[in-house]
C-alpha cells in the first residue's frame, strides 16, 4: 500500500496517573477540519482528549500553546493553534459522576455519566447543548465563557419525563442523540438539516 505504517505504531502517551483505557471515541468524519479530535474513556471514569483544535470548545481540556478556544474540556482557552505537545489532556469533570461514554460532533462534546445523565460542552449560542441555556457574546450567565461557548460540563441535558440515557451518539452535523431507557431516541442541537430532532 501507499501508507507509511510506521505512523500508526507509536502508542498514545497518557499521563502516568491515567487508568486503563476502556473505550475510544473520535469525530473522524470531520478529520482535517478545525475540530477533529479523539477522546478516551478510562476505567476510573475519567476521560482524555487530543487532536487539533480551533476556537470552539468541544474537548474539555487543551494543551500548551493554544491561545484562544475551549476545545479539550478543561475550561481553559487555548486558541486556534494545535498543541505543541499533542498529548492527551484530561477532561475537567465537576459533576461527581463517572464518564462512561463520549459523543463528539463538529461543535460539542457530550458525556454519558454512570447515573444515566448526559452533560455537554461546546458551542451554545442557540442552546445546542440541550441543557436549557444559551451562551451569547458578553455573558457569563449559565456558566458561559463570556462568548458563545460553555467550556465545561456544568449543566445536564434535559431529558424527557425524567428518563435516563443508556447510550449517546453524534447526530447529523451539530446534533447529539441519546438512546433512552425506554428504547426511544432523543436528539438535541441546531437541526439545520432536519437531522432527526423529532
């Protein structure tokens, strides 16, 4: 083949404190764009992300030399430049619940917790994160960052009728979807293209 297979032989280097990897999630269909990234969930309920970043906020944490963007999940604004270390960084999770699954789309990162709740972070100008809030420029209300982003898992997604989720997956483009305990699908997001928001 035409691929340099040695590219795929280097292991991902996690911090020495990280527990065993349970599962890997990626938004590979956006590969090559500003928001392509990969995240891992670990046996102790923590999660890490790595990849390229732009000025959005989907990751939960980021690495050094990123000047302005909430991309990796730790609530820190690292910007439009990719990390110089390119090492995984831990998602900041203040919810007191363990992460069991992640869902990544072009504007948000969502986590399914061990109690069946879901938390999302990322772009929230029109309430895309499903937690009943919006983030508009200049506001720090609703745990927003003073811009259009909610950079950390602060508020749970509002699921219907008090149900809990048993799985999550990215929907169409900017949507996110959950499989509920009753077998129904429930989706939220901006629904530009009619991506199954019924």
